[in-house]
C-alpha cells in the first residue's frame, strides 16, 4: 500500500526527468517571450503534422502570449537538459474552479517516453498545492491514443461537445496524480522507489 502523503511529487518528477536527461520548466510569460520563435515553430510543426486529422491550423503569436487566467502558473515545458531542446509543452489556465488544459504537444521523437505522465503528475500536484481539486479539457474525439491514456490516468469522459468533434473530459487532481504515479511504478522497474 502506498502512502502518497509521504511523497514529494515535485521532487519525484524532477528526479525522474533528470535521470532521463530532461527538465521541466514553468512556462512563464518570461519563458514564452524569450523563446517565442522556437515555441511557435515547435507547436505549429506538430499542428501541421496532425492538421488533416484534427483540422488544426498554425497558431499566431497571440495564441502563445495571451494572458489567460493564471496561465503562467499552470503551463509547463519539458526540455533536454544538455541542449535545451523543447520536447513537450502544455498550456493550462483556470476556468472557474478547475484547471483547464488547453493543449499539450510532444515532439514525435520524444513520444512514449513517459513525458506526458510526468507532466501530468507535476500539473496535478501544482493544482493541488493551489487548492484546485479538478482538471478538465477538450480532446479531439479521433485522438484515440491520448484519450485511452487519459482514461488510464483516471480521467472520465463527461460529454461530447464542440459540434461533436471533441470529448470533454474531467478528473480529480489527487486521483489522477496517484494513478499516474502507480502507472509509472508498474511500467518501469527502474523508476525511483520513493
């Protein structure tokens, strides 16, 4: 039986990423403004990659620099330690009483490496620290891999919305954090045993 209260999840994420050669950064306004061309290229390359399936178009500078409610507190990027190469980025903000995940993007060569799971633990713990009990977001209904992953993480499908193209999913921050931690422990025997 795990005693989750004894785990420092921020340290866990930092150490796990470091062992793999990565670091997680708060995607603050300063971070965005100082790396804007690189971040725009990173995201828009992925949007182009999946454009035919999801109807995605390239995003303008305003998409990245907008000041959504507490966006700078709940958005994160994962980069390579030695090169600062951007590998994963996610933008979230506060919608009412929930943390709303707007989007997450992973470089194709860094998918299936556990980055999304470690990001999810970081986001959930940050939400819990700030008093937010629930996360929510819209997922393209054809993004089966991501939907299945999020259901395994403890999310639930709440509704089909936005002209029937997106699923609205919601989850409890504490439940998701704990479930993802257990997933990582089960999937990887070399993971830190905290």
